[in-house]
């Protein structure tokens, strides 16, 4: 991976975002959009249900300024006491799975929950139930909860690692999208995050970097800028031509047989009989195997075969939609007989 090319792409995205922000109308809340890395694969791996963790040196969600929601299997009071015992910090909201089923049934409540928090963590024991309970709003905003092992001894470190990582979702297609930073980051931080993300993604993909076709960087409003593209393997060298030259065919003619000859090639010992008409004209003239009679004489000698007349039956009956209809000739003959 060329680091200078990555830095150029990051600088171009930052300048593009600043120019668009100047031209657009001012907003009430300043947004800091994500910078995503699009990875195209050569062969599609198996689909993964849970997101794959990719650690980053510079986190997307620092403790100060981000709201974190934790969905647990325990009740709210027990979960808060458990977090205090484990010395976990930075959790703004704790929602038990039972309250999620009862208090967040309507679409409006789910939409409000999605917009109130920046990141969602969940106990991995209840992770399979969440996509059905949370609804499509979390899928659209890409805020699906991140599974966390709540039974680990060092729970604070587990939540910190979950916060300081980005996640890879392998679906049914050949492209994967990974968030690597924000536009407000410095150029150096984005470059280091990009290089670390490529290493983390290649460790989760079969065959590693050899299975990656291309890598692009983009923001939600910009085009994707290429930073890596795998070239096809060099073509195999052609075998050198032999000094003997091209192989030629030898034709052997046996004059003893009646107007028949045999041909033998160097590649095999097969022999097949050939008539003089199959041989070239010059060869036939050399061996005197061409008849003096012209083609016109042969045409004259051929007997003309008279064409056979087609027999037509007296009674011809046509079937039209299941009913039999006699032809007009047969009807006229019947009328004549009846008159007589």
C-alpha cells in the first residue's frame, strides 16, 4: 500500500468537503461525516452474522462527546451495579432486553432511540434478538449494536476495545464498507487508520490481501478515490521456437494400386487411402492419374432420371377444428353422379 497515495486521497476528500460546506446553507448543528473505505473482493467469502472487529489507533467514538447505550440481559438496577463493580465508564444509558420489548414497540420510539445515541453496545447473549426488535431505522443509519462479552473479567477493557474499533460486515456481495475516521480528523490520523484498517480487514478475509481487488476512500457526498488496485498476474512465457523449423508433411504415393495412394504424416503412423480426385492437380499430373476426358463429356453421359409424378387421391378430406370437410373437387363429382 502506497502511503503517499493514501495521503493525497485523504487531502482531496477534506478539501472537497470544505468547499461543499462553504457553498451550502449553514446548519444548526455542525456535522462531521464519516470517511469510509470500500473494499472490493475477488471471491465472495461466507456471510457473517456478527460484525468483525477491526481495531483502529484513533477511535471514532471518544469518551468525551459521545453518547453510548448498552443493551443487557440483566435488569436495569442489577446492570448498573454490575458496571460500577467492574469500573466501567462512559455508558450513558442501560436498557434491559425486557424493557426494549415493551417500551419501544412503535416506529416513532425506535426512531427517537436511534437518534439519541451515537453508538450501541449489547450483550452477545441477546444479540440475535436485536435486529427484529430494533427495526429498519437502525439498519438505515448503520447503528446496529456491537456485541460485547459481558462475562469477561476485565469488562472495562472489553468495552474500551469495542469503542476504539471499527467493524466489518460481510454480506452477500463482493464489496465491504468500513468506517475509518471522520473528515475532521487530521490527515496523519486518517492515513494511519486507513493502513491499520487494511491490515485488519485482510486478516478476516480468506487469502488475505491476495483476495482484495481494489480499495477506495469516500465520504457520503463524494466520489470514491482509488488507493489500491491489484494487477492481473503476468502472462506465462511462450515456449521458444525449435531450430528445426515447422514440421512438414510427407506424402507417399503407391503407384502399384489402381488409382489409389496412401499419405503418412510425421506425427503418427496412421495411413489412409486416397483417390486421385482427392489429391492436388499438380500431383496428379506428375503421376499421370488424371483422366483426359473433360467434365462436359461426363455430364453428357449421365442419364437423366425422370421425376416421379405425385399421386393425388380422389378423396381428400381436410380436418378443420375437429369436423371433416370434403374438398371442392369431390363435391362436384358427387353432384354429377346425383344428376345422372
